[in-house]
C-alpha cells in the first residue's frame, strides 16, 4: 500500500506532465483551475494519466462530477449553492473540502474544490478499495 507521500508525489508528477506546470506550483492546496491553469479538456487527460500511473479505473464523472450546480436545479439559488446543494456536493465529492467551500458557496467557486489534495485523497481511497 502506498503512503500518502508516495501518492502525493505520483499525483504531483501526473499534474506536472498533464498541465505543463513546475513542481513547486503543485502544492497540496493548489486548485487545478485557479492555481494550475487547468481547462475542462485537461480533466480528461488528468483522469487518463491517473488511471495509467496508479493502475486504477476512474468512472466518468466520479473524480470530476459534471453539472454539479446546474441553474435549473434546487441546488442553486441566485448564484449560490443551497444547503441541499452542499449536501449533494458532499455525497458526490467526499474527498473535497466542502466545509471550506460552504464559507462562500458561490457557483463560480465550485472549481476551487478541485485541489491537488482532493485528488490524492481520491486516489488513496481507490487504492485502498482495490478498485
């Protein structure tokens, strides 16, 4: 079983390769979009590389859920994620820091949930479950 440090290092290498960033930019709290400049197409590449580097299978939408806060749902009101929406995020993204997001739950801040640390926690859980 890989240690957290080993998983972190491999995730860091994966993101450096996928996004063309420097290793000192890929910190545990770095956000993929805001800090590392990832775009939606990069998420597919990141998933592919993680699957290859860790020999795991990542079902579509599991690591990076799609349409988390579509405007036509009860999960969003006036550009802010509702309490119901926060619970949905917690269920779909158990590896993300939803409590931190809940301090300022604007829809445009959802992308800040996608951090290096979130990916590390996700991969660790995948490896532990043997999936």
